[in-house]
C-alpha cells in the first residue's frame, strides 16, 4: 500500500458513524489527511526582517542566529528572498552554504541540504549589492522543506 | 524518521482493512507531540561585522519587548532560548518570560559572556493554543565597584550636566552623542541641590554628549533614564555654576541580542487507544477530530518579527514600508493571511493614522487588494524630551525622537507600557483574485512580501503573520 502526499488539503471524511464497518473512502480520506498534516506542517525556521544593503560589492553580515529542525525533517532548508534590485544573499551553516542572486528586482528560492534534524545549528546571513547602490531586501524566509512520499517510510 | 508505515506489519490477524489503517493512524496521531513541535525564532539585525545591534540594559526595573508565538495546539511546555553575548564578560543580569494573558512568569540568570552563547528557560503551563503574547524582559546586574566619578553641575529633564572629576572622565570621549550603559548615583545630602526624601538616587545613563564648542558649558551631558526628580528637584538647572557634588558611575550588564527562539510541545494525544481502535468506531471519529486541529493549529507562520536595526521592534516613519517575505509550499496554505501587531505613535503629527496592509509579488505588483484601517486610535508614547513628563506617558522610546540609534535602552519597555499599544489586525484573503504560486527549490516567482504602511510615524511590536 502506498499513498502520495496530497498537493491540496484533503477534504474531511463525512458520514462516519458508529459500527464495525467504515466506508473505504472515509478511511482513505483520513489517511490522506494524516499524511498531509505530517508532510506539510513543517517549521518556519526564521522570518528575517527587511534589510538594506550598503553600496559595497562585498558581503556584509546581516543576521546571526540559531535554529533547529523538527525531528522528522528531511534535512533540507529552503531559503526565499525577494529584493528591489540585484543583490546576493549568502546563507552559511556548518552543513553547507548557498548564495542566492536575485538578478534584478525579483526573488529566488534556494536550499541547503544535509542539516541534521532536532539539532541546534548556527546560521549566518550575509548580503551584498550587485548594483553599486543600496538594495532593499524586503525579507528573507527560511522554512523546512515539506516532505514528499519518498521521505515517508 | 519515526512515522509509522502503513503496511501489513501493523495489522492484527483477522482485522478488517479499516482496522489496521485506523490503528496506524492512531499511532501517528499519538506521536505528533514529539514530531511536529513548533518553533518560533525572532532574529534581530546585526552590524556589518556580525555584532548585535540590539543592546539591552536596564538598571531600575526589567524592561523588554513582546513577542507573539504561535504555540500550536494545547501546548504545555515551552523552552525559550536567548542567543546573546554581554558587553562586559563579567556582568550579566536576569531575564524574565511572562505570559501576557495568564500572568505566569519564569526567570533565569543571564551569565556574562564575551562570546555568543545561549541560555534556555523552560516553562510548563496549562495548555495554550494559537497565538500567544509573551513579554521578554531583562534587568541588568550592576558592577560591585564604581568605574569612576564625575562632577555634577546641574540637571534638567533627562539631562545631567557634568565635568570631569579630576582631569578626565572615567570613559573615552568621542564626538557627538554616544551610547553608555551605566548607573549614576546621586547623594543629594552631600551636595547642595534641593533636598530629596531619598538619600541616594540612581539613574540609568543611556548616552553622553561631549560639548566641544566654545559656547560650552555644560562640558558634558549625561542622558539619563528616567527623568530627574523635579518635585523637589535633586539638581539645580544651572549649567554654569561650580560643581555641586560628585556622582559615581557603575557599569551595567548589557545584553547584546542576536535571537530569541521559543520551542513548544504539547501532551501526547493519548486518548486514542491504538490496540482497540478497530473495535471502537467512535475512536476513528476521534482520530479525525485530532487531525483537524492539527490542520490549522500547526500551519506554519509566514512571519514572526518586524524589527529596525538596533530596535526590538520596528520604527515605521509615515509613508515608508515595513516588510516581511514569505513563500508557501502548499496551495491550500495561502487562503488567508492573519496579520497582527501592536502600534504606538511617537510623534504628535497625527493621532489617528490610516494603516494599510498589502501583499506584493516578486515584481512589486499588488496582489489582490490592499486593506486599510482608517483613523486608527493609536496612542502616543512620549519620549524623554520634556522636563515634566505627562501623566500616563511612557518613556520606552528613548532615543527614537532624536533619530540617533546610538542611544542605549531604545525601545525596551515595561509591561505597563507594552499594554498601551493599539492592537491592529488584518485578515487578507481568503478569496484572493490572484493565485499565490507555490515555492520550491529554484523557484523565481514565488517569494512574496507583505507590506505595512501608515500615515503617521509608528512604532510596531508584537508582530505576527499567520497563514490560515
């Protein structure tokens, strides 16, 4: 037996009544809802407030903090950034580093993999402008990646 | 990964299909307390070199900020982790965590530390659900010995006029205003200011200004908190007279704050007895009833903090934007954004501003319609700029009015001031015209940002944005 993690929240089962027999469709709905909750209720690692870079083309530290993933995380942290112009956001952990480039006004999502679950780890966030002028980064959002069917046992 | 696999290993002989599925579901639900615990992290901006901008010292009482934590479903245990260092490795303080609604609180020593470190404060409470507000406050330890002495000439309001005791001040001079984190002790009985019922009066020194112009005196100005006693005054307002008395300066423990995290968990559901669930059809219903709250209460937040560099909260001048970024990984999860914060005004330009919330896409385009609350009765908080503070005004915005982010204390507030902020709420959605794109690795169009603007200068704190 295998089930995919639903893309959309499954509807609640209806018609459950006392008795020895439960309609297969209702039971399947319960299973899918359980899968959906478990796979999608991941942690928001951090929501970093707005920061304005300097005009410098060199990285400057913007944030330094600690975070921890759920014990059932798949070790992948997604990082999303949106900015007013071309800039870089570099996220550094002891398990990996990634640099996000917006390439202009826009956004991008990148990831760091291999982060051990249920373990506090340090995150340093650095930013720099790629335009020679200060760039407004409207925010940086970090989340655990939601699970897929492949992540589930 | 501890999630229970739905296969033949969980079935008991002769169980109907629905029974072993139900049994497995019950087992899953009973592990949510450990496997889906919540964590809210509040991250404060640093300097370009990675030093903390929020520097937090409080001598006379505990002062801090409100954070809003989406605790999940019926949470009973909380661990508050404060990631910090102290300016003086030998002086720390004490930190307090207080639930605004129920009033319970816990506290913990904050040891001095030269390098970034963290302390954990564990709390056990009755079950809490949804968004909860906690006051995180700090009170400094004071150095046992004074770090030096100044000669006090006079004082008015939040200014103490002084000159060096001997040839030098007990601190390094610099240009303009600069930050201090000290305690100054007056002994009026030893000098010639007007009498005071208190033999010894203590004030926190937040900043110092060295007057280098020819038109001095005063030679130096200590900016203190709270304002000087005026009835009767403990110091004359004379800036030119001979020094009247000496005052000792002590150093305060000062927290340099990087982040605060709150991890919550809740009791095991437990009420579903797995071995018998297939014999008790009502327990199947109970499973459904436990999955349903998990749908909403465990939904990730979109944002937890608005903060201006150097402040615990967000200074929002009129016409400017406070923003936070978010993306969603499931399309169901963007039906509604619930935004909440508290606001005070720190200037008298407009006592009833309009406050607007909106959502922008990656190109800055407006998504759906902005929501505006008009004529909001935002209370005004008066900083320390007057000789006679008005009754009921607060002083937690010290430094903001001067526009100088080098002042100490800044926006740390006592709980009575925290309660003054107007609660502002927006419900964006659920029937938005433009579908929110789902975000995944490599996506270049799915990070959105929320924007808050106002027609008056506001200070915002206790921010939270929940996805519904």
